C-alpha cells in the first residue's frame, strides 16, 4: 500500500493506539458531530491525566468541524500522535477542538492534562 492510502493511514493509527496503550484506556465520550462521515472517540489514557482523540473521516469529501472534547484541559493543545512534526492544535476554553480531515483520513491527538 502507498504511504498516503487509507489502509496505510489506518495501520499507522493502529500502531499509535498500541503505543499509547489505548487498549487499556477508558472510552469517555463520542462527541456529537454534524458530518455523517466523521467519527470521533475520546479516551482517558491509563496512568496519565491525558486524553486521546481519534477522528476518522470515512467519506470522499474533506471535513472541517469543531468537536467538544469533554474533560479536555481548557486552553491546552492537542498534539498529533501520527505526525509529531505537525503543529499542535489549540483546545478552546470550552474544550473545543477544530478538526480538519481530508477524504478518507484518520488522525489521533493527545491532549495533556493540567
């Protein structure tokens, strides 16, 4: 598979989820979103005061949407665990996170606690 294919992206996401020990995390929320192709999960990571946010666009069109991440530290940042070189995203005072995903793209973010 090519590095940018959906299958390759999913493989990277599954590795990152294993590295974060997501299998031992607790699912805390499935935020409501408007786009029918967007799926968002929020997990509390084990032994840390951190959250992991998985966002997957299963559709053929790009998606830009803000999701409310309950439990996120206000005014913190979300780092991309699949692309550590990517700039961190700001988390709003209300726990909002602006998500921008291309067609058939998945992203995973880590939000550190206070």
